[in-house]
């Protein structure tokens, strides 16, 4: 073979192998990208300042806690802690940490120093962390035993305390990263969870798989959170295949039927979420229990559940959500729909012609339609509600500041009565969410959380609920399972989820059948 032929053959081989390698790289490099859409932007990725459901969804995948809930369960398993013990008197929790957990982006290993730093950061008097008040009243001190052992000393026994340690309720931060980034940490989060922060704008947040995650790399490569303010636009984007999952869809049976007809799946997840109407009784006329009871009797929850929420909710009659340990409705005062009774109570309280009030709400499809329905129903008994509608960050700012007169709120909380009772404990005052500024049952709530005998604690919770439903600092509206429309190739969504968001680590793609 002459030199010219050899040259031609070499060019052909290079072209062939170049094409083959290019195709192989292209096929092998095809990313598994999960695109989630919702109506609200996430302005901060620091749990100290960001408390929306959407933010928590991202927190739980960026950060770890000492423990976490098992998949599809409210039971605990280790997260950063490989084991833990509780002293006989219930006052000291000792956590043994894993020694193989790395911070994202080369910030070293997670140690007991970071755990202590995280507690100190949350409990700093200047902290705006929503759970600061509770931890401040419960935790005496946090001490390092050695590099991978930490002790949490409580002021009094707290039986449901582990719930406060679960991911993402108390995230563990890197002390080194917080010091290096300073105020910019909220937009440059460093965690140790299964996903790593890549980029952030108002319209889009991108996380990528943590290949060094202590449990092994995730099965998807990237998660994109998109802000689409108009929920109808989200529905169309899902049908077109531009997104994979909607966080908060419109609760319209017609929309769900249309989505299912186009091949979209609807996954209903039990998050233990109850919608409350919280009334700040520091202000007149809400300071009068007769007015609060009148409001409760003026609300037709059945109509809201059926006609406003498309049958995706059910009413409940306690201030502890169904599914939580301690929930009961037996022997509790009930407030069935009775507009005549509502008008009588208003007249007794000195408001025969009703009154005007402001209700703060936001643009969520899980909030605004309910707020609008409440406005119409209360007007029938003379209560004229002005709706102050803002975006979610602005609404949350009002709630955490404790400046709202009246609002509706739908939190997802740990499945123990102790946690919704924070709404009615002084530990939940700003920056917590005791919007009612209720302070009459601190002693009873403290005694219940310290009772080790489960049967006795259950009875104590029942008595607290009876007193709350008499005094009515808040009105239980509806239990709200969450229907999540998603494309059929998405798998790994739970049936039960005690906290907001999704564990992206569990999500994977399946081929179409």
C-alpha cells in the first residue's frame, strides 16, 4: 500500500472513530433531568431565611439533618447520625456521626463542630429561623464529645424531640462555608445532601447530582425548579412535555381529567397537611371568643371542599391534623355551618351589622381560591373581608413578623401533636407562626411533651385540643392531601410524606410501557 492510500485510510479511520466516539459520548452523556414547576420563586436557599414549601423541597436535597424519616414512613433512621442514645432522664441526646460524609465542593468532612455550629446559628437571638423559639426554649447547650460525637442537652424532657432533628427541619451547615461566603451563602448553599447547588435566578434553580453522596450517587443527574407564575401555563407545559411535575396544581377536577386523558399521571400524597384559619386575638373584634366562634359557624367547609377544591380535601374538627399522634375529634366542641348562629353570636358580641377585617393570603392555587370562598361566605353574615393578596415571599414575611390580623395557613408538620401545638405556644411567637399570639396553654403543652408514658401523653393532648376548640385561636378548615400531576416516566414518589417537598434521591425514570 503506497503512502497516499495509507493516508486516505487513516483519514477514513479517524473520521469513523471520531463519529463513533461522538455518538457514544452523546448517548452516554444524555442527562436524566427532572423539571419541576411551581407558581412561586425561591429567593433564598438558606433555611434561616427561607421557609416556603418550595424552598424546603430544595433544602432537604441540599442539606442533611441528624436523622430523617424513612421513605414512605414517619419512622426515624439515621442521616448524618449513624446512631443515637437518649439518657434515662431524657435530657441528653448523644449522636454518633458518620465519618464518611463530605461537604459539597471540597469543603471537607462533616464533623461535630459543624453540628454545634448549626445549633448555635439557629438559636442566635438575631436568627430569623422559624423554629428558633422552640429550640431556644428546649435546648440548654450542645457540646462536642469528639470529632464525630455530639451531645444535645435539653432543659426538660421532650419526648417528640427527634422530630425537630429530622431533615430538613434542622439542617446542618458547614461552618467553613458559611464563614467563607458570608451573606452570599443564601445564594451559594453548601450542604452534604444528594444534590449540589449549580445556579440560581428568579426564574430557575438548578441542582446537580452529588456523585460523592454518602449513600451513593442519585439516579437522576439534574433537577431544575422553574417558576411559572400562572398555573394554567404550568398545566400546558406539562402536557407538552416541557416540565415533568407540577408542585401545586389547580385543584380542579376538570383539569385533572384533561391531564389524565392526555397520559399524565396524578399522584396523591398524604403530607398530613391541614388548612387553618388563624385569628390574631390581640386585635378587636377577634379578641372576643363569640366573634371567633361566629366566624367558624359562618364557614361552609363542605362547599369549599367539593366546589372550590374539586373534592381533593375533607373537613376536620380539631387543631391537630388527622394522622398526627394525639389527634382526636371526640368530645371537642364543633362548629358546623350555621349562619343563623353566626349572626346571633355577632349580635351578642356587639356587632349586629358585622365588621370589616383584612385577611392576608397569597397567589397559591391552594390558598387564593379558599380565601376568596371565605370572603364570600363571611359576607353573608356581615363580616366584610378585604383580601390582601401578595406573592408567597411577601406573605410569609408578614406571617413570620406576626403582623397579620387574620390568615389561612397550610403547614406540613412532623406527625406528632406537639408540632401543630407550636401554633398556640409562646415559643411560636415571631419569627414562628403563632399568628394568634395565643399564650394560655404553655404549661399544659410543656407537660405533655415531657410525658414519657404514651397513654398519658395521648390523654393530655386530648385535653389540650378540647380547650383549644373552646377558645378557638384558630379554626380548622380542611385536611389537604396533595395531588401531584407528573409525566408517566417519573417513579419513586411516596404515598406518605411527613414534610414538604420530594426526596429527589428516591426519584428515578422508567421507560414507557
